[in-house]
């Protein structure tokens, strides 16, 4: 990083400088604007939108996190300019494939999957998405796309994209129920094992881990259900057969605690009081979970809350 002393810019100055520098780097065919992009649960963040007059894809570059690295002295303006310019060029190179997926129903068929989000917290934006109501949640649909770094990303399917593909909500659900468990396999682990794994990753010596196998452990009754990516893994509760499998493994009925959009916690219904669990969830949501990751302030009971009056019509509407 360039260590030459210079005045520290505020957010407005940071944005103005970036717009000027990126415009100079990418040339006159590029137009840059600022906007507020909406994330899950109506959480917004500032971004730069880069439009090229000859390209259909206009990527949004989130800038609040870049501003944070700038304030901390981890990157300077020229480095951030270069990073954004390189990201834009990479996205543009891969844009053709993305455009084809969004307009070719045959290519999109195997890439459609679903996510679970809170219904009320997203009620306004849900008007623009094909979706289904499920309990106090909403089932939305995404396309699994390749990113320039070789990883995969998700693009939400809005009404316009669904129309271009020729898919209504029922067709999207039918495809997603088939694809999602394959694209994002479920993962069911005890809370003890997860804590042990986290401590190992942090380099904690085995003799200092009270839960280490062979030693006295907490024998927590809680288990965690997510996908192997541990990202938007709460959707696993809709995977065909998963909740019945969980019931068989733990030996009875259970509560589902929606700890975030990324996972749910499973607790046998004979070891805790429902009212206390609800109180715990609401306290954690208000103090610990980032606003964009909150799934629900409620908890669910299986199988009582998942009878044919709820999940049956949802699955039947997709022809399953």
C-alpha cells in the first residue's frame, strides 16, 4: 500500500474519488452511478453501478466494505480502484454465459434452486419475485451461476427473468425441489461436533478442548441442520424426507429453531419449553444476528407445524 500521507476521506469523498478514478481507468464508454442496493430483510447498502453502453450486464460493486478497509489503512484509493476495475472486467468476460442462462430455459433448468427468507420482512420486494408462502417464511428462487473466481453465486429470479424463461412459480418450485438438495446437500451435526471443529480450526490444542472426543463433553441435545456450504442452509427443512430423517435420528418429535437464514437448530421437544425457546430466539435476533441474516422470530414444531395443511399444498402445487 502507498504509505504517503494524505487526508482521510469521508464516505462522500471516498465515493467521488472512486468514481473519478474508475472512470479514468475504464474509459469514456463506461458510466458510473451510485445507488442503494437491497439485501435480505430490506437491509440496504451503498454501491457503485458500472454501465457500459455495449454490454447488458451492469455489475453493482458494494462500497461500504471497501470504505472500511480504506479507513483501517488496509488498502489505499489506487489499490481499491484497481480491484474494482479488475472485478468489472472479469464479470464482463463471463457475462455472455450468464445472459444465456437467464434467457435459455433449457440451460436454466438444472440451475434453479430455492431459498427461505422471512415473509413480512421482505413483503415489499416479494411482489417482484415468484414465491410461495410457507409458515411465516417465503420460498424464493435463484439461479446458480459461475463467478469469475471459479466459485458459484446466486442470482434471484424476479418476475421478469421468470417470464423470459417461461416458468411460472409452480414450475420453478418443481425444478428447485429436485435441484436444491443436489446443488446444496444437507448436513446434520451435533452442536458439540461443530464447536469442536471450530476450535480445531482456530488452532486450540486438543488438551484445552473440553469437548474433545474421549473427554467429558456437554452432550448438548441441540443439533444443527444446514447445507454443506453453510449458506442459506435453513432451506434444508424443505428438502424431501429430511425432517423425517431427523426425527428418526433423534428418536422423536422436535422443535426447529431458525437461528438464521444459514441454518436451523434442532431440539427434542421433551427437553425444552417452547415459550423459553421463542424468547431465546427473539433475544438473539435483536442482539447477535446481523439484520440481513434473520430468518424468523418464531420456532416450529415437527410434525405438528408441518402437516398436510402446510407442506402438502406447497408440494402438490409443484406437481410432486
